[in-house]
C-alpha cells in the first residue's frame, strides 16, 4: 500500500490530519524558537505584555514553549494512537469528528503563534 492509497475513509482522514498537524507543530516550534532569540528572558513576561494585569506570573520559557509542547504531544498521540482513535469514535460522521479535532488543533496553533508574536513585539 502506498501513501496515497487508503483502505477506508478513516485512514485517509487520519493521514491528512496527521500530516497537517505535523506541519502546524513544525511551524509552531520554529516561530517559538525564533521569538526566543529576540524575547526578553524574564521571570514575569505577562507584566511586560499587559502592565495592568499583575495577577499571573509566567516566565518567558513557559510563555513561549507550552503551546508547541502541547501540539507536539497531541501529534505524537494522534500518530501512535491511530487504532484507539478508530475504535473510540464519538460523533456519527468521521469528517465531522476530524473537523472538530482540526478546529481544536488550530486554536492551540493560533495561541502558540500569537504568544510568539507578542514576545517578538516586546523584544523589538
């Protein structure tokens, strides 16, 4: 079986989702690492982003790298948990289920890029 051949809809959707999630993970890590080169390494980067909200303390390390790490764990789980995902279908339509997963993954990807860009604006 080649990469383009799929035995069923689940295999095809899973392969497409895994590939695109992998691309998102790579872009997320590249953006976070690029921002880490220019961001100020402080104990509380939240105070630099929004001086009025002093309630939460978050270091630059956790601010930049938590979301890419979450995406990486999700990608590894999706890649190695293929058969578990196949057996634990929750929605009636496979396309709808993968669309919901893609929406959640895109949300985490967006937060990762948004945090990296915010740290870049502080550093520049």
